[in-house]
C-alpha cells in the first residue's frame, strides 16, 4: 500500500504535466516576459536617443525634448529649402529661419564655439549657425519688416510692399500719394554724420552724395566722373550679363537682395570676416587668415564665388543696410549684444589686446570667465580686428568700411562705426577685409 502511494507520488511529481513540468513551464514564461520587456526598453531607448532623451530605466534621467531647430542639428538639407517658424507667446510675434538646400545646421560644440543658452532649445535670436559642404559658416539674421531696411529711391517716405506671389515690389503713398510699381530701391542706413542712429525715422536718397546704396563713385559730383567706378580695369569681371553698366549692376543686385530678405524674412551673414579674397585665392567664411592689401573691386567680385551653385543660393559682399539690420537685431536682443553696437570696448581685437596686428578670423578673445568676448550671437569680429568693406558708398570717391580695425578703440570705433576709403586702395592699409552675405 505504501509502495503504491509512493508510485503515485513519483508520477505526480515527475510524470507528464507533473509539478516539475509545470514549474519549468512557468520559468520559461517568466523568462520570455523578461526578454520581451527588455526588448521593449531597447526600442524605447532608441526612440528617446533619437529625440535627445535619456534612459527610462533610470527615474532620475528625464527624457529630453528638442525644438524644431535642434532636430536639424547635423542634418544636411536636401530637396526644397526648409522654413521653421518660432512662436513667441509673450510678445505675440513670430520669427522664422529658412535652411537652404545643401546646408547643415551646426550643433553646439564642446568648446562652446557654437553655443546656445539651452542647446536643445536654440532660439533664432541667439544666432543659428549653418555651413555648406566646403565648411563656410553663416548665421541667420531675422528681418521682420522690409521697410526697416529698404526704401524707394524717389519716394523714401512711402511704404514698400512685397507681393510674394509675383515677387515684385511696389511703393505706396509718399509724396504725391501715388503707388509706384517695381520702384528702384535704396538702403535705409541708420547713420548721422557717420555715427549709427538706431532711432532714425526719416531718410533721403541722393544718388551722388552722402552715405547711400546702391550707388557708384566716380569722383564727379554728378556721378559722371572719370575715376574709380568709371575705370574699366576696376570693374572688369564684376558686371553680370543682365546689367549694362556698374550702376545697373549694383541696382539689380540690391533689388535681388531685398526680394530675398522680404520673402524669407531675413538673411545669412558670414560668421567670420571673409578670407582668401585676393584674385588668386579661394574665398572662405571660416577660421583662417583674413585677406589684406587688395581692392574693393577684387573683394566684391570674389565674394560672389562663396555660395554653392548647386544650392541655388547666392553670395555677395555685405550691403550697408544689411550691416545696419544686423546692428538693429543686436539691439533688439538686449544685454551684451545691445552694448556691443555702440560701445565695443573689451569685445574685439582692438588696440591694447591686438598687438597692433590682425588675428585669424574666429580666433577667440578669451574673457576672465572663459567667455568669448569677440563673439555676439555666434558671429565673430564685427568689432575690431579688420575694417570690413561694404557696398555702401560715401560721397563721390569712397566706399564705406565698418567694424574698424586692430589699431582702433572699441569706444570710439564700435561695431556700428562707419569710415570711408578709396575703393582702389591696394597696400595702403593692412587691415581691410570684408564680410559675405
């Protein structure tokens, strides 16, 4: 009897469907569930990593979200240009940035040469940096209202309207109250006797005198002199096929620039002073020795070579109105950027720190706390280091230089400062460069 019971017990424990089989089955189910859970965690980790998150198994590691601009870090833009709108719920205003085809948004760097207050949530007003395949770097400058930057040559008090469908301008109102279609445009220059005036509210345009653009300088009061822009060897290779002369060339290029700014609500400015602008060099917008001892004409011509033809973008020497638009943007950002515009002391390679010589573009001027003092909104050296040619004209014999040089003072010659120089200067100054847009 005891033997029979023992046999039953052994069968119950060891036989098919016995306790051991059921225990093994339960163990297998538990293992499969754990494996499935680990697989799910790996998938979730992968998704979070893609969007900047952390490890969900660590409760202290909260997932990180990236805004639309940060999601473009390191991604080369293919196909159409991409526009990202940034909403500001406090002010009720929006800013936008357009990433051109073939360009890549640079992500923040460990050495803080590209830096945002929150690297996962960069703001347009901090200076978004892009680069092309050749490594040239540019920063987006937002321009909300085209009337803050351009005006009608004949009716400067009128309002400029841009038709996005036809991509044409009209000038409404002004003296006489008429509407003028496809007017010749001029730059709004925020200057009074060579000093920057951000509060300026009235403008005039005289084709042959004062600070102005677009305009030629020939040495004659009526624009018909025989010097500078009237000398064929100076403007050789500058005039494009759609223009009949240098004046026509500058007016066409200015209108093209204005259309692009009106359409995209901003423009890209070179992050560095342009290097390699001599005739035999390759122009670049990246860290490198600035160009020296060449003429305005050579710099103007070679600045056009920077943009990649495949992207559909164009490049140019900067216009005075674009420089002033950048200054107005700095002012709107407040803080150090605002101060930089009218008093750049300690914020550039000026006399006292420069050693009276030029420094490489993008060479950081380090502050006591490790900050880079010659950079504002991720743009380097708009104050100090090199005087920078613009297309703006001054009087009948000069083109305008901005930013001032390494032998100057940041208080008397700040980022917004204006000086003039003869456009055919070659070798007289060792600190003439330019900036591309």
